[in-house]
């Protein structure tokens, strides 16, 4: 009978210890997960800002290049027309 009580007492102690450790581990996991998600969210925000900045730069460059291209296209046509005329006069 004494041995049975002692065994039961040990089982209770083990159960309480396991429950306590389980609860502690759950809290640690929750806190770690929360920190990881906060860190991930910050990194996502930085990436979004970077992408937005790059898109703005690209769009600005496209607008700038677009007007520059039209000017250079005209220059090329003029040069080509002059070269063509020069060839015609040489013949």
C-alpha cells in the first residue's frame, strides 16, 4: 500500500512537472514565433519600399529616356537623310 501511494505521488509529480514544462515551452514557442513574424514583417516592409523606389526610378528613367529617344530618333533621321542626299549628289 505504501509503495502504491509512493508510486501515485511520483506519477503526480511527473504529471505536474510535464504540464509545467509543456506550458513553459508553449510560451517560449509563442514568443519566438511572434518575434519571427515581427522581424519578417519588417523585412517585407523594407523590400516593398525598395521595390517601390526602384519602380519609381525606372518609371522616371523611362519618361526621361522616352523624350530623349524621340530627340535622338529625329537626329538619326536627319543624319540618314543627309547621308542619303550626299550619296545622291555623288552619283
